[in-house]
C-alpha cells in the first residue's frame, strides 16, 4: 500500500519503543517489520474496500523493542469512530470478537 495516504513516506521502519532506548544489536527488526507490513497492507486494503481513505485512517507497520511485528491503527477521530461502529456492527449478535 505504499504511496497511499498523505503520510505514506513516514510509514517506514518504526520502533514502537524507540523513545525508551536504542536498537538492540542482533535483533532482526527488519523481519518483524516486514511481517507487520504485510498485515498492515492487508488491513489497509480492507479499509479501502469499505470506503475509507488511507489519509483518514490506516494501518501502520512497526516493531516492538524485541523485533516482533506490530500494526497500529492511526487516523482522524471521526474516521476511527466510524471504524468502531463498523466493527461493533460486525460483532453484534456473534458473542464478541473472533
């Protein structure tokens, strides 16, 4: 999904815990980020499929301090609220999350 959304250039390798220390030597952050990127791209395609613009809400690939892939959802409040309503409607009557 590179190139989609207004901030896609800043959607590079990001470490969720970067503010608490340096990268650890020997930790494969790239592999974790690559896995997270695939999941984020899949979620971004789903968001586009239900009518969101990636400049409104998007999945962002990252890693944690141990190199595990992490996907965060970032967006404008109105778009995140709309996403929450869609998810609530999808789970209503089904006993909660999958």
